[in-house]
């Protein structure tokens, strides 16, 4: 029981790191980015190549995966995404689905369609005993890393100048622009960091989530659930939503494996009907 | 327009409902394909089914402005309904089964329309996607009934109307699909050119103003969503009947996403868009799959990205001369 809870929390933390970039881009630029999972997949594959083929240490590869994906995110943001901000949601959806299709086929072409596994160092395998519960070392690492990232994000958002600019831009873009905040730069940076975090999550999660070319399609719905249930006005909302989703999914697979994703999708629809703005959102001024 | 007489207005509104020569040529070509391309009937059947499915999405997206990422839900529901009716010999006559499958999907559409009406575009995307995923999970869960991941096997189709047997080369299947497509197209054409259809367009334009001039926005949206679900259910049932097989694949996200691409290629909010899009999409898919059997999705994705970046309006302008030509024919 406690092991399920623990695994669920690890899974939820992972989902949060994967999806938090998406929630900010949605809140900030009103951009529906279904291709977010593609960045996570990129991070995962970067790690696979670095660790398995080039022998780079695991943790160093994870950090490299973050920067590589962030760079890719910044590049795509400046060259492609910039053109679709002003377009309708329908066109954003089409555009990002197109990107997903391309990413899936490209990865299939380069890396093959079979599932990839990252060689995790010996020190991180196995279980240790914490207060009488068997705890996977790797999952513990995930909780620690993701917990630190969450704290850092929260601090950056609340205490730094950039954070207050970002919050101002999310709340009211036009007024923020009027106050002299360069919203475009704020957004480019946020997009890059968000993509980088997705890449980091993909790198860490390759072991738990499984890594194959259809990753972006398989987890798209999870990211969207986190964002829609959590709301886009803060990072605590998506965080709580991720944890709930993680625990719910792990518990569902453990206790009622036959139901599959049924429980989660139903809950999502119920939440959206009950509170279309998300469970944890505060009422907006507009 | 000031100074316009009521009769002028009526005439202007009635004009789109008249059949133009270009439309008649379009359907004559479709009819001629039965005899001219006898060895292409298998892919032509797929095109006809996809066209009907695209028509269905166009009714809600192009006319009522309801965006959906899970239209495959109704397609799959109709497909399984038709498959189960045929397999367990509940309703053996295909045409009757087709109508029943469509009605079943319409009931599902009516029930879920209340979920879809709430919230913004994003919520709608999520809810429609969620509904199709839930259905897929249910179909997977009750594998005794649906065959689960292996698909629904052992369907034997009775002859259409008790007279025309389904053959191996797909001749019957194509004629059958084409007739169904044509009949439902005519109905859709009536719907969108009726006052009801005009009210849908005004809802798409501005829901608030539409309600201010007395249009019951919610009721109209529910109605068209239900009708569109019927169309999607019929197209799914057609696929099951013509291939004597159905699988979980009918609910897949790719199907809903491809459908959006079909509609974008052909043009939204104009019934022929779905039909032309289906032809172009299938030919393109077939062509790409021949060149790169495994990676054709990449090029499909590229097409989507380019279409959005170039902009549909600009592409629409490239298509304008053809439409102008059609208009000139119409005036004569």
C-alpha cells in the first residue's frame, strides 16, 4: 500500500516536471502545444545515445539532455512557434499535431521503432529500506530531483524579477507589455526552460515510462490532464494535479489493472464538467 | 445592404441551395468512376468512407465552430455497432443495420453533446479526446464482446437489400458506399442551406450576438452535434460492413487527427471540402506509403505544419479562381 503510494508520488513528480512547461506556455501565450511530449522524447533519446553509446555518466547525460532540449525548444520557438501564437486554437492544434507526426517518424527513422532502455548505474538500482518500506533507489532519486526542481521553480517564480515579469505577463499580457515588459523574450525563455524540463523529465522517466517513438502520442493525454485539471495560473495547481494523477494511475494499474486508463479519463471528464477552469485555479480578473 | 428588397434577400439566401453545373459534373465523375476505374474500387471505397466522415466533422467544425479531437468516438461506435449486429445476426440487412448504427452513434452524440457544450475550445478538445479514449478503453475492457486488441472477427455480411452480395474486388462495396455518401451529402446540403444551417453559421460567427437575435444557441449546437455523430456513425458502420472487420484502431487518436488534416486540405465550412480533402488525402497517403512505407507520417506532419504556417486564407486565395469559375457557371 505504501509502496504504491510512493511509486505514485514518484510518477506524479515526474509528470509534473514533464508537464509544467506546457502549463506555463498555455497560460502565457494561450498556445495549445500538443507537441510538448516530443521534447520529452528528445531528452530521453539524447540520454539513451549518451549513456549507452558514448559512455557518458548517467547524471551528466540527464543534465546535457536538459540543455539540448532547451536549445531545441528555443530554436523551434524562434523559427516556427512564433508564427502560430496569433492563430486560432484549431490551427495551433493542427500545427503541433503535425510536429508530433514528424517527430514520431523521424525518431523511428533514426533510432528504430523498438523500445529503448537507459543503462542505469548500479548504485541506483535495487531497493533500500526506509522506515520498514521497500523503496526503489531510482524512484527515490526521481522524487528528490523533481522535488528540488519544483522548489527551485516556485522560488524563481515568486522571488526573482523574471518570475514577477512572467506572472504579470500571464495575468494580463497587454498591460504587462504596456509596463515595458518584453513579453516575447519572457516567453522565449520560458518556452526554452519548459522544453528543457520536459527533456529532463523524459531522460529521468525513460526507465519508468518506457521510451519508444510513439511516446509523444502516448503521454499527450497525461500532460493535457495535468494542465487542464491543474489550471494554468500557478505551478501549485499542476503540481497537485500531477501528484493526484500519478497516485491515481499507479493505484489504478495496481488494484484494477483491467480498467486501464478508464478511471483517469472518466475523472478528467468529470472534473472538466464540474470546473471547466481546472480544480485549483483562482478566479481570473477578466 | 440598404435598399435591398426582401425578395432580393430571399433570392440571395436561396442561391447557394441551387445545384451548380460544377457540382453536377463532380457527382457525374464520381458516378463514372464505377465503370472507369474498376480495379481501384478498394481505395475508392476508403475514400468514400473518409469523405463521409469528413463531411460529419465539417458539419460541426465548419458550420457550428465546434472543435473536436475525438470525432473517432462516433466513427468507432458506429463501426462496432454494425459489426456486432452482423456478427450476432441481430440485424442482417446491411442498410437497416447502417441506419441503426448511425442512430446508436447519434444517441451517444446527443448524450455527450452536453459535455462538449461547456467551456472553451481547450476544454472541448480535452473532453472530445477524453470521450474517444474512454470508449476505446471500454472496447478494450469488454474483450469478450468486442474481441479486444485482436479486433472483432468473424463478421459475415448479408447482401445489400437482399440482392447485392459483397464481392472480393469491392465492386458492391464501392457502389454501396458511394450511394450512401451521395444520399447523406444531399441531406447535409439541405441542412446547411436551411434557416437552421444559417443559424449555425451565425453561432460560429458570434455566439453571443446569435443568442441576442433569438437563436437558441445551445439547442442548435446539440442538434448539429447529434446529426454529425449520426454521420460519423454511418461512416464507421460502412467501414465495418465493407471490410467485414473492425478493431480498436477505429477509436485511435490518429484517426481524429487525420480527419482534421483531410478537412484542412479540402477547406472547412464548405461541404465539398471534406470530399475533395478525402480524395487528396487518400491519394497522397497511398503515394507516400508507396515511397516510404514506414515513414509516410513524417510527410503528412510536414504538410500539416506547412498548411498552418502558410495560412489557410492564403491557400484559399489560390483556390479562388476555381471557385470563381464555378460561380460564373452558376450565374448563367
